[in-house]
């Protein structure tokens, strides 16, 4: 199967449709699939349900899809850096399903592993548990959470070989590996593509069996919140 594509637009061709569910990797702006998000924006697909730890920032990352109102629902853990997200949610224009961060990670991992549901103590007795089944195990209550799967996963990795085996770099190895397993189709952008056999098999984080399409991207790599201090004596 052909995995290598020349750009993000061609890599998404034939995969997008209105009302689809998309998983988007990254944590803050670290390890986000910048090129594929921009290509989704340009595709004008709408009514998206997006599963992502956060919603980018205004004008960048998933914030671009919020500005064009292509997202109708977010399944997220943290959305505090995006004023447009706040405005749409408070205006009733955007549906939000909040998850504790560990629960979100496990829901995605479970979906990728074919596990339909699991029980966790996180959220018991709070709004998180409303409408969900609660059971007692060993004298402690647990709430049932369902696994998550998506029509499309868009993922950012550092390096790949031509078979789609992936290596992530440092903090960018966040939600990307689990999302790569939980999409019916997985499209990945990387900084470098090398020939098969170049990567040390012991260093591969995501086997190529999970990767359907692959591009080499150009990255801006913005910093979400730049914090600096004055030099001593300045």
C-alpha cells in the first residue's frame, strides 16, 4: 500500500467528510500536526467532532478550525488558552465534553486496543460521573468510561521510515502514539523520512502497521507561552 504523499492536502484526499470524528495529537502546541490541521481547514469540511487534549491557541493549531467554525464538538481535557473557544462555548455554538487528562488518555488508549469501556475512580461524585454507570470494586466506587475511536487520526512524529515506523522526540511523544492506534485511518506528518532499515527497531515507538499515510512537513513550532527573565545585571 502506498503510504508516502507529497503534501498534507493530498494525504487527506478522500478521507474527509462532514460530521466526521478526528483525533489530533499534541499537548498545547507541542507535537501538533500543524500541516494536517491547516489542510483540514482548507478542505472546508464541517461539523467536526475533534478529540484532542486541548484546542490550540487563537489563530494557530486547532484554533484555526475554531475560527472557521468547522468544529461542532470538542472532547478535551484543557481548553484555557483559546479565547475563541471560550466565546463559542459560552454562546452555545460549540459542544464540549470535558475529561480528566488521564481519563482522556486512557479512553484513547482503550479505543486503540479494542477495549470498549473501563472503570476508573477519577471523577466519582463529580459532574464527570453524571449519567454514567458507577460500580463498587473492593469497597471503592468507580465510574465507567468508554473507549474512544475516530474516523481519522492526525499525528505528528519526529522521524519515520518509508514503511511508516515512527519515532517521537521528547515531549512531542504525548498523545500522538495512542492516537495513532485509535483512528480508523491514521495520517502522520514528520520532520524526516528515511529508508526502511535506517531506524533502530528498538527505538521505534509506533509500528508502521498503524500508519496509513505519511508526509514530510514544514514546521513553525510556535511556543504556547514564552516566559523570559532579565539577565543578571541588565
